[in-house]
C-alpha cells in the first residue's frame, strides 16, 4: 500500500450504523439519547470546519497565519487548564500561560527544529498538529497539578510535599500511556502512518518522538506552574478537632 485508502462518503455513512443502534438503545432504555445525538452532531460540524480550515492553512503557508493559530492555541489552552481551580482564574492565567509557553514551546522548538529539522521552520503540516498535541498535553498536566496541589494544601500538607504529589499526579495519564503504548494501544499517529503505507519501523520512530515530547512538555509545564503558583496558594490548614 503506497497511499492511504480514500473513504468515500457512501462508505463513511456505514460507520454511522452502529452509532444509530446505540442511540436507539439509549432511547429505548430511557437514557439521554439527546445528549449523545448532540455530541455526534457537534463532532461532525467541528471536524468538517477543522478539515476545511486546515486545508486552507496548509495551502496558505503564511508565517503570520501560522503564528496567529499557535497564539490562539496557547491562549485557549492556558485558560482551560485552570478550570478545576477554586482560585480566581484571572489571577493565575499569566502563570499558566508562562508555564505552557516555556514548557510546551521549548519542547515544540526542540522537536520541530532539532529532531525534524523543518524547512521552512513554520511548515504547517507538521508544526500545527504537533503544537496542538504538545499544548493539549501541557494543558492537561497543569490542570491536574493545579487541582491536586490545591487539594493537598487545603488538607494541611506543606508546599514541598504537596508539590511533589501534584507533579506525580499530573504525569499519571502520560506515564500510563508510556506503559501501554505498543502493548495495549497503537496510538493514532502511528496507526495513521501505517495505514498510509509508511513502514512500521519508521512509524515507530515518530511515535517514540511523540511520546517523548508529550512526557517532556507535560512534566516541564507542570513543574514551572507549581513553582510559580507557590505564592498564590494562601490556603490555611484545616482546624484541629
């Protein structure tokens, strides 16, 4: 196989048959079929919009458009990462932004310019998808770290211990992925490359790169955030019984 199999719209429609079956079961069992139907509809709209936008983005190859897209991704991921905190989001937003910018940005630079050596450096077909993966991973790690450090300190744990617990907790998803990759799951990037005809040995190299970059971005971003948030965590220990 030299190129990926093109899915016709008629064949793609077949994928919705089991979806309809699940929706019918939900409806018959008095489940929330409306929510699931809304989710499916939203998925279709979002992916179609993204598909057209990425087509435009890849064809444009304009550095300023690419930088604008990366900036929006960075700004949004920094805001979403704080949704689990009770502390006011606006007060911590700069800290989250700095953490993802340094942690995720440095890893993105290392991967695109060091490992891949992109020419031009803003090649959108690589830069944008990789940036999305890195910023998303950094966002999730900060979200987990922020929630956990706040919870630990509210129980009266000293900052250093709470920080250590929070950092480990923030890395649980990616560490689990490290253990399971190749044994439990074949990640999307690797699967896509294999389906498109790339040698499994080459696909494995790319997947190793991806796992390293996600682990690094998650750990560095969470560590920076936990260091910066120290002075903002004015949480009193619980009163003694």
